[in-house]
């Protein structure tokens, strides 16, 4: 098999279009929306007829007379306004599955043009807990890195932590006056947040403290050794807390180049941009104006304030320069919430003016809502942190498996609870369209039925248990027999894994993969209801075992691309 059914049929259709003197570019084939009429379909005739003002059904008939799909599908049929419907030949399906069974990549071919990609995600702020926005960025970003790597791209992940900023004036002042060392040892971020809030509170009524905190910031920026040492310690302590969460989530970064890494680059960058005429002084501030971008016509980016201070935008421009110099990437992807859309529009427009050619993408997402449909908060009204969410998920999973399984060792039970709890949180994120806000509901997230990680993990476990019960393994060389409709539907679904994975990167949509896995699990369920496996006669049994095995592998593989593990029991 050279390619997926979609590619093979598309290739044949393009040859036919060419032979009919039509634009072969329009030869797109996709999985059928309604499998009653076929397995694959194309709207090429309708698209081309519109352009040529021709009759679509007539055009479709012309295509059919020219297309050669022998050995792959029956002659396509015209349906509706001019759809071409293809029904795959059972022998073709069987031979594709046979190949899949021996392919560790499950049919997914690496990208023809691998790219160098820098992926900026998670990027929490020091001395602040990771909030819901960071949860989405962390989980989405990690998934995109996994998928891109699997497709053969060269990915460098960089955690651009917010480790420099005006909050440090308050944190350092608080550190010097009210630090509780024991509390710092117990939960560093909580203590740093407390210091920050405490200073904020006092400042409101005490001008002298406000000034002192500002002086601490100026001293830090001027390189005062004591303040630098305190700053460094707050960064390391915060990072250690973040790392605990990353370890739990099995997420790692190639680089951790926070904002502070670019401090020395900001002044020279501003001078260079001014010299090149890209930035201009306006009312004392150095700005980049974007008359060429209508949406930004009234919205210049300020890169140096009139008091000489630099901004978030300045750091991001310096960061891009550095990344280009160091990695010459084809693309830089930022997984950051929608509220920063204007910031990235400005940065990207500035990059075009600077002559930077890498493809820059802001991968945005909405918020997570509580069950009251408001931004998720804890009972005391604070934004919910990632740490709390993960701990609660694992705790709930512990309770869930305690009621289901006996005969598990404490260690096994704990590892399964982690796999289920963390998987559920990740899947809740990845199964959503990233643009929409979603409601975080513990019961839905951990439900064993529905589009959830536990449902998919359970589907995997149930297939594995068929093999355990039968005391057998699938024979990868068994002959695949496709006769029942349910076998056919399952087999075609399996072939579509290879068509689904690459699409995830087209518009950064892990939910397409999640939904595919959910449909696959449902399809397997129908297959299992309709087709006995262990009790079938030997040749059919071997074929069905092989279909089951490929299903289990596809589920586990797809979940692993989402950063989710499968337990062997649950
Ligand atoms: N630290 C920022 C925040 O929490 C996100 C940084 C995103 N990355 C970037 N290169 N600006 O909002």
C-alpha cells in the first residue's frame, strides 16, 4: 500500500481529471460523512462544475468513465448533487490491514518536508501559581510537540517562563521584611504569593513602602548583588514546584529560556530597530507603527517606555531574534491564551518589518469554566491552580478504582489511579475545540462512558483482556478476512488513523485525533457486539483477533500522542 485509501483514491481521481482536461488540483477525496453510501467521497465534480458552469452530475459521470480504481474500490457512484462515492474492495481493505499489522507506525507516514519548529508553551510566571490558562497551554503544547515529532519534524520546546518583571520589586521587599522560611520550605510559590499580596496590601495605605518596593526593583535591574541573589532563589524555588507538575504530567522541555535571558539584548535591539527606521520615538516612547496592517493602524507596539523601561513586546522580539539566530527555524509556534492576540499580532507584524521569514503562529485557546459557567475558581474565590486540579483528579481516580478492582497491589492501584486521573484531565482539554470555553466537570471527565480518557483506556483494557482470557496473542501473519459489515467498518476506521494524525497539525487541533479515537472505540464496541471473537471458527477468529490487536495498538498509540498512557487493567 503506498499511502492511505484517501491518498490512493485521490491520486487516481487526479489522473482521471487530467485525462478529462480538468484541474487535477480539485481531486480531493475524504472519508464519507455517511457510510451507507460509500466509504470515501469527493465533491470534485461539484466544485469544478461551479467554476465551469457545467452540470455537476454530468461532470461526475465523465470522471467515472475516466477513472481507474481497479483493485481498490468498486466503480464510483454518483449521488446527490454530484458527489462521487467510493466503496472499497474487501480484498483491498484486508491487504491494507495486513500491512498495518506489521507497521509500528500504524500507517502514518512522516511529513514529506520535515520542518524545524520552535514550540513556546506553558510559560508560567515565577512567584505565581500556574493558573487555568497555563493548564491549557501546557497540555495542548505538549500534545502538539508529540504529534509534530512523530511526523518527523525537528521540534525544540522552550518554556519561556515569566521570570522578570515589576512583581519582583514587591516580592523582594516582602522577602526582606516578612519572609517565613518554614512556609517557604513547605510551599515556595504559596509563600511568594503571600509576600507579594502582603506588600500590595500595605502599599495601598503606605506610600513609603510603595517607594521602597519600587527602589528594590530599580536595584535589581541595576544588578545589585543581594537583590539578584534573592531573585535567583525565587526563580529556582518556583521552577522546582513547576517541575513537580511537569514530572507528574510527563512533560519535558528542551530549553527553559525565560524572559530574563534576554535582558542584555533589549537595549541594543531597540537601538537597532530605531536605526533601521522600523521603530520611532513618539512622545518620548520608542514605538513600532503598523500603517500597513489595517487592524493595527491605531495600535503601535511600544518597545521602550519614556522612562527607558522595556516591555513584554521588547522581550518577545529579542526572543525571536535569538531563536532565529540559534535554530534557524521554519516555524515558531506560541501556545498562549486568546487575551494575548493583539500582542502577537503586533509582534508578528514587527517581525515582517524586520525581515523575519519563519512562519509564526499564535495558537490560541479559550478558558475553562466552572460548572456555574464562570471562569473556574476555588471555593475561596481564587483562580484554580494546576496543582490542585491534578491532585484532585488522581484522588478521584483512586476512589473510582477502589470500587472496581480487587486483587490489585497497592502499588498497581496507585499507578493506575495516576494514569486514569492525569489522563482524564489531559483528555478533557484535548478533546475540545481549543477556541471554545469548556466546562470543567469532574463527573464528566472521569465517566467511563462518553468521550473521556477513562472510556478509551477501558476500551483498550477490554481488548487486552480478551487476549488474557484466551491466553493468546494475535498472529500478525494471520489472514485478514472481511465479510461482516461490522468488520468492514472497523477495518476502514483503522486505516483512517493514518489520515487523521497529520491533520492535527493543519490547524493545531488535537481534538480531531481525540474524536477519531472515540469513534474508533465505539466502532470496536459495535464490532464486538456483532462479531464473536474467541468463539469464532479458527480462520475467522485469527482474523478478528488481528483486528482487535490493531485496534488496541491504535488506541494506545493515539492516546500516547495525546500524552496519555493506557493501563493494562482498570
Ligand atoms: N508568561 C506569559 C503569561 O503567563 C506567557 C508567555 C508566552 N510566551 C511568549 N513568548 N510570550 O502570560
